C-alpha cells in the first residue's frame, strides 16, 4: 500500500509531510508535561461535549479514557479566537481550492516515543512491532580474569507481529554502538509484510559483563604467594582452589552458574554451596547485582600418579542479562501502518457557527501510539492546537478524536499533523559462556646420587679422594632453589669453598649463586661412623642470588676433593649419605630426597712382609761357585715391580742364570749386567709377585782357581726393590647395600637399683592401709 492511503485528503500531488503555513495571530499554549510512567492528560482546551456523541460505539470505547479530562482547567487556556470576516469568508468559488488544500492532514513519525518495558507493552491488547537486540558472548579468560579470546555475536531482529497488516517506514535509532560494527546508530527498514521478520547481524568486542577468576595454591599452609607445584608422592596432598565471579556490567546478571571439571586424581569434598557430580562441581549463583562478586573456596586433595604435568581442570561460567554485552540499546523505534485522519464539522442552527473536532482512525491490528498533534486553521500562521507529548494508545480498529469546539466561519478548513507510530515492543538480551584457560600443576622430583672415586684407603697413610654429587631433575617443575646436607666422614678434612665446583650442563655456576657452610659433626649417618672424629656436615644452598633454573631433564653436578690425613685401621666401613630439599616457587612446597645408596669407604690395614736371602757355595771345579738369591712375599697382597740385585767380584765371570717361581715354575727373565768399580752389577726384573710366592734366582760364577777367594765375601745381599701392594680387586666406587647395613647398637637397659633394707625395729605397714593408694615416688 502506498503512503497516500494514510491521508484524508484525496489530492495525491501534495507531500504528506508538508503542512501549509498556519494563519497569523493564533498562538498555541505550551504543552503540559507529564511523567514518563503514566500517559499525559488529554489535549488542553478540548472538552468533552455535553450532548451525546454521534460517533459509533467503537469510538465511544476508545474515548472512554478521555472522559475524565473534560473538566480540566487547562481547557480554557486555548484561545479559539474569533476569525476576522475577511479570513473566515472562504466559501467563494475562488477560495474553494485553497480551502480543500488546507483541509489535508499531515502525518509525521514520532520524534521521540517513549520506550516502555516489554511487560507493560504485553499488557496492552493488539499487535506490536517487535524489536530485539540479542547478543551472545563466548570468551576465554586467563586465570587472573584478563581476556585471552573474546567473540560477541549480535543480532538486531525486527518482527511484524500482525497476521494481517504490513508495517513500513520502520526507523530504529540505537545508542552506544561504538563497540559494534553495526554501521551507525540509525537503521531503516522499508517494509515488513505480515508476520515477516528481518535479522541484521553484527559483531562486537571489548566490553564485558562477567569476570571469572581462579586461583590455585598447592601450599596453602604458607599464606603468601600462590604456587602451582606438587611433590611427587604416593600420598594425597591438599591444595586450595578459589573461584571468583564479579558483575562488571551496568545491570544485574541472571542465571549465573559456575561449573568446573576435575581430573580423576582430584578428590573433591562435599560442600553446602555447590553440588558434586562425576569429576565436576556446579555452583548455582542465580542473580548477581551490579558490582557484586562472589567467592567459592575448595580444598581438593590431589594424588600425583607420575611426574608429568597435571591438568587441573577447566572452570566455566554462564549468565543471561537484560542488556547487551556491547552496551548497545534502543533509543527510538517507530513504524507506520494503515490509519486515516479526518475532520468532522457540524454547522450549528445558526449559520456561520460550526462544531469541529479531529479524528484519528487506526485501521490495522496494531496498537498505534499518538505522540503529538498540531492543528492549524486556514489563514492563520500559529496553530490553534499543538500537543507534543500526547502518548495516546489507539487500539486496533479503534480511533481517537479531539474535543469538539465552536468555530465561527462561513466555511472553516483546517490542517492536521498527527505524529504516530506502531507501538514498539523492544527487548534487549544477552547470554554468555566464559571459560578459563586450564592451569597445569607441575610435579617436583629429582634423582640424587653421590659417589667417591675409590672405596678403599690404607690406614695411617695420607690419602686423597674426590666426591661427586649429581642431582637430575626428572620432574616437570623447574627447580629454582636447593639445599643440600652432605655428610663428610670423620677420617676426612672438610673441603674449602674454593675447592667446590658446581656446574649445570657443563657451565660452572658463579660463586654468588651458592653458599657453602661447614657444620661440626655429621648430620645424617647414625650407624657407619668413624671413631677418629665426629666428622663434618656440608650445608650447600644453590640459588641464593637468583633462581637456579634447573629445568626438567637437566642435571647439576657438584665436585670437591677430600683429604684423609691419618686414617686409623679402626674405620672398617664408613657411609656418607646426603639429603636434598628443593622447590620450584618461593613459597611453594618443598620436596625432600635422600640418596638411596650412599657411598661407602673402607680403611684397609695392610703391611708388606717379605723374606730375602743369598747363599754362595762351591759348584765342584776349582774356582767355580753357585749363587742363590731368594725373595718370598709374605704380605697381605701381591707386590708390583719386584727386582733382585747382586754384585759379582771383578775377577769372576758370570755364567747363565735361572729364575724359578714357587707358583708357576721357571720364568723367562733376562739378567742385566753392568760394570762397576766394585765388580759387576747384576739385576733381574721379576715384576709382580703374588702373595705367598717365592722367587729363587740361581747363577754360577767362574774365577781363577789359584787366586784366593773366600766364599763369605760373596754372601752379602745387595738388595731387592719392589713397588706398592697390588689390590686383588680394582679400587672402584662402592655404595652401601641397604640390606647389609648394620643395626644401631642397642642401648643397655639401666640396672635396677637394689632395694634398701627396712630398718630394724620398725613394723611393716599393713597391706590394708595401702590398698587402693599409689605408693609415693621420690
């Protein structure tokens, strides 16, 4: 239907929005203001006529609401001035076209209709123009509540609720659209057929409605900074978890519900504020007012089944609101439909006197709201009626009419401007789903090893060894501080700090990064201790000036030398355990690891015990002699680098020699000869001689038979050289076998003191007097 259908006049050439200039001399009174929650009074000056109205019954019903305003005192304020004869005489043929043109009604859209609540509009019978702003927020937040990812999808929905009539010239004016991409405040829709709707999608970003936060503290005993690390253990560990929601929107939030999932290794206790399901909880809050925040505290218990990072579960929140997330809202909604305006003029019995009133007819199934009306009498500049805040609802197929007035004119004509709109039903809504980024709990664990480079040293012999400590981070949490308590057995002097080196990945740490303290007395070992002295303890703190930063999979190595100045043979078997306490966060939990197999050290009491001898005796022919050298090893172990020496007088020549062993028989050992002033030096390099082995070297010498030679002159033994004892087993590192650790010596029970004899002459107390009473103790 074209826009002309809304006009009363049948002239199609005039624009419906144009009104002729009102005649001069007509001043309209100021409109009476009214409250925003109640309809204003009827137009001033339009009284209800006393005689029975000739309007049909439907008009009677529609005017019933106006009957109470007929006695308003403001009715007399409108000046219906008597027109001058030159102006009122418009019944000539020349003036009739002008009069017809001035009788045309002008209809303008409502400039600022009052938007009522959906509940109020729904209570009015009839169809409405539905306008809805609907938004859906989907966000992912960081645990501290800051935005990680946000999407806001919105729709402007316009719907024609009528099943019979069209709506056209629909204008929507929005407010606060800066966060959206809807394209501006003003949106126009040309036409909506019956039951038709149109959807205008848009998106937004930035504003928020609900803030969800989560904090986890794995060491709640220390009421300081939160921590996210756990100690690898078979026992359950209690943590503290807090969920907080806060309404930061301009209106209340409804149907607020927070839920959180948990892994299987979390045990959730029951609580009055939430319900526990299958590995999840549900916290139903309901309404959350503006600026209000709520906190839920939980104390779940966690079991670490391994050293990998533990997923702590996901928290999410849902809400609804009668406002948009983007803060967009309706400022004005208007639309037009079928209606008509007319002027009823009834001439009085006396010619030149007319009873006139304006009528607005709603020809649709919509409820139409009149927001204002202006009436001009032809030939006058100022309107005779101007109401700008009427807000009168005209029901479907109903009408509204002004009050009847007496006008003196030969043929009066008027121009009307009715400002009207289909009654809009506006709704603003949003719903949101917020997820928190899942937090990960790290696990503290480490493998602690310690070794000495040898396992045996000799008694009463100064010895040097090297100690090596390695700590491998095999957990999933970085180790940032570590405290080591290391036992140094009593046979050793403690190392100086300059002798200690600490490295990670082949890079030495600066001395500012660690602190070494020497403590008198061993701190850990109780059984395998030294009788020489109480020993020492080393307290090594690594990560003093800055976090250590020992990442998972990395190893820290500590090395230092130890010197045993005079170990006694009473030290049969010594152990040197070590303990490590380490953590990831400043106020987080601390893991403790003790070396499972500490290194052991034995002091062996071994002494060399050898027998040597030499014998020279005649070999038969004159001047011929046989020489026998002997060396026997009676030590606790074999000896290395054995060599036998002898000196033959210069007047003798040396024949072949033979070397025999008591274990493996004749040996192939060459004799080495070297001339010297006192004779010929001979040497046999035997090498290793086993424990209990006897070596004999036999050789012959030949001299001048006429010369005088005493056998006793050749009896002098010129020596045997040999090296250190040979260990039967390699001197390699050894560790304490936990199954063979000696038990602590049992403390002797104190002997009971002998009872003192009773003094003679005193009678013993009767048993009856002592019955039931404890004996006093000194």
